[in-house]
C-alpha cells in the first residue's frame, strides 16, 4: 500500500494506492539500473529519519484529535505506516508514551493526548 498526502492548490489530497507484488515488480522494472543500485543505500540512510518522522506524525495525529478510540486510532496508524504490523508498533509506542493517557471506554480503550 502506498499513501500519498499533500495539497494541490487549496485542495487537500489523501490518496491510498493498493499495490500487490506484481505491481511493485512492474514498477521496479521501469526504474533504471542506476536508480535500483542506489535504492538500498537510500533506504538505509533514511530509515531512521523515516521512523522518526512517522513517530512524529503519529503523535501529531492523536494530538490534533485530542482523543481517539483504539480501533479507529489503529486504523489511522496502519494507513499512515503502510501496514498492520507497523501500525500496531506505533500504537504500542503511543500506549507507553508519557504524553498519552489511556482510559477504558465503553467499547474500546480511549487514547487521550495530554501533552
């Protein structure tokens, strides 16, 4: 899954593109050998920065919402991170974050940003 967020003029854009292995292979086949050779190095160099940016964005998501039920927050984090496992890791980090409180909600836990 690939998520594209931004703006076109004054219009907000939030687009999710689902791609299976065949789609990724087809995309990779169109890249030049120079780009393919640089891709693993670029991924290693930016992985820490990406994780930090992802963590910052996850915190911002809850901060802006103020509070959110667990299932909805998990769905948002999965979309943000691009997968179930990465979304769950972010949820666990939020659960243990000093700036977040959790309360038992009626149907699901409630995550509250206390800042």
